[in-house]
C-alpha cells in the first residue's frame, strides 16, 4: 500500500467544522496514514491563533502579572479546545491535560514548552476524533545540545515507532532537548515535522494542506488574480521561499528532498484542487511561462565600501565579512567592482549594531569611504525554463525599465535558475507587476 503523510496547518484545524473537513480528506484515501497537525489558527480575520495566546500567557507569567489576568488569558485557550471537543460531539475530557499545561507554564517550564502545547493538545483531539494512535513528538523528534535538529537519531527512532502504528497523529512544531526540555522549530515548524515524518515513513507523497491551492506565480496581494504553479522543483521552491513566498517553510524541503519524496501543496477548503507538486526535477516546462514564479522582500540595506586597488589586496573581502560575522549579521548578496564592494544585509539585523559595524569596518579596512543606504527591496525571478530560453534577462530588465524603475542591483546565479534584482522599496510593487505582465499576461 502507498503511504502518504499529511500535514494540516492551523487554518485547516481552527474549529470543529474544519476538523470535519480534515477527517473527510484523510478518510477518503486509505494511504493517508500519518497526520501532522498544527495548533488551531484563526477562525476569522481578527481572531487570535492559539500559539499566540500561549505566547501571551507565558509573557504574563514571566512579567509577574496578576493571577486573575493570567487566568483570563489561559481560560480563553481552554475555551477554544473545549469548544472544538464539544462541537465535534466527542466524549473526551482533557481537563487534566489543560491543568497540567497551565501549572507547567506557571512554574516557568519555558517559552518553547508553552508554544508547543497548541500542537500537542490539538494532536490529542484529532487522534481521538480520527480513531488514530497518538505519538508525542517529544518521544521521537530530537535536538542536539547546541539546539540543532538531530536528524539521524530522529530518523532512527521515529522510523521504528511508525512501524508499530498503522495510523497515527504526530503533533508538529516541537521535539526534545537532551536535558528533557521541549524545543520548538521556528514559526511554521509543523511543515518541518511533516517532512521529517514523511522521510521516516518512507512515504510516497507528503501532502501539505493549507488554506491556498498551492503556490501562486506571484504574491496575490500585489498581482491580484495570479496564476497557480502546477509543478515546481525543490530548488525553485527554495529560491522563492527564501525570498518571501510563505506557503511552505523553506527548511521543510530538505528531509524529503534527500529522500526523493515529492510534496503536494493542497487546499483544505478546496480538496478537489490539484494544488502544486514539488518534485526533485522537472525537465519539461510550459514554454508560455518561462519563469516559474516571482517573489521578493523589503527591508534591506546596502553597505558600500570604496578602496583603491581593492582587487589586488589579498584578504580584503574576508576581512569585510569577518566584521559582519563578529556581529552575527548574515549577508544576502555581495555585488562588487574593482575598487568597490557592497554588502546587502537585512536592515533589522544591522540596526542594533550600525555604528559599531561602521567603526569596525573602518578600523579593519581603512577604506576611502563607506556608505550605508537603507530602503532596498529584493526580488527573485525564478524558473528552470530560463536556462533554455534566450533573452530572458533582457526581457526582465526591459520590463522594469519600461515601468520607470531604476535597478540598483543585479545578481544572476551561475546555474541560471534565478535573477535577483534590487530596487527602491517604493518601486517594489511596480517592479513585480512589470515582470509578471511581461512573462504571464
């Protein structure tokens, strides 16, 4: 029998009605054997995600808020879960679990512990509703002493555990440290858990169910009614995810990519839609759509260093990057000339250290000048078809130029999979629309 691992996001499990939809999806295909749930998400626009409610409870306890304030916050969480159970008509009492979680938060069990309980409790309820076994992620997902994910130990233990269960629910987002404390992945980490489970189960397919019908070619908030992407490669997805496409957590790619397991992004509210298939390779492409997608982010700064004869000074670039490394700042791109070198970095990473970074660069490099310009946006034009299509870069630049936008930075990878443009933030939307209209409309 084929094996599918299915992950459902918070919007797919926000209330009892969505639980019923999820159950119908799972039960409609016997190969959907292992389920990874997120915590309940928003039920409506101004609602609050359960994970955010748990973070707030943790904050209140940490700041020594009055007990009645903490109680009010936590009781709202209790009402969310009990409301789901009641509306599903389940004979399932989790009062003890809810009280244990509350006491643990009051006793400073930790921020990660508090945040993880949304997935844990939702997993218990979903397992009961489906009639599936429950596997606590803290027993099968492991982190190393330094907080990094322990992939090999997890794979060994989780594979053995899954082999003992025909069907199971494994909550996403968290695992355990060697000292027994709960550790979470970054936000969106349930995607990663789903990928880890798919690898351990040797799944034929990893289905990631959310509230959209797969990846769109561009941000619908900018373009509007944008075209869906039917098939995308892991490499293309990584590029788009890194540059702001947020349907799937970018780190979720690696466990299944290494195992050769495809991912299918599906819409819980429209299960009839095929969604987007994410695959290792896809040699064919639609000649009408040379590019696969466009994504981008605002909030970057450019640090430009001028120094005569820079190109002949051995170790100059290394010293530049060492300064940023010393302040824990990662770089995005390194455009350079014979006597100039620019470092593009996140403004939010630079701001806390701005003056000290400038001082350190001057001390280490003794440059002719250093300038910092804020307000840069980066856009990535991604597509495997770009390798075979002549003149793609020229079309990109002409479309942007015709839209009256000045390009401040250009970078094309050696694999020709993507072209990165840097523009002023106020030109971000205009640039994306210009490129989309050139290649899609």
